[in-house]
């Protein structure tokens, strides 16, 4: 199970790396975070990093379930 968590963390890290430079994301009351800041948080596994992983997991689950497509239509 731990290996799966690390694999997903690496996937999230790679997705953030693929974002254009200058990308900013707001997560809760943490304010606006730059791409570099997001990468540091995901790598460290702190509260913000865990939240970003949780958001990505929900996104992929919505893709898998088809609910993302249902919402768009």
C-alpha cells in the first residue's frame, strides 16, 4: 500500500511539474501558491502537499467514475 501512495505522490509531482511556469493555485486558506511552492509541499508531504494529493486523487476518481463527464454535460 505504501508503494502505491508513493507512486501517486510521484504522479502528482509530475503533473505539477508539467504546469506552465507562472501557474498559481489557491488551496483553502493557504493563499496562492506558485508551482515551485506546490512542488515543495508535495515533496515534503506536509498538510498542503497532502491536500494537493487529495485533490488530484478526487480528480482521477471523477475521471474513472465518469462523474466529471456527467458534470460537464
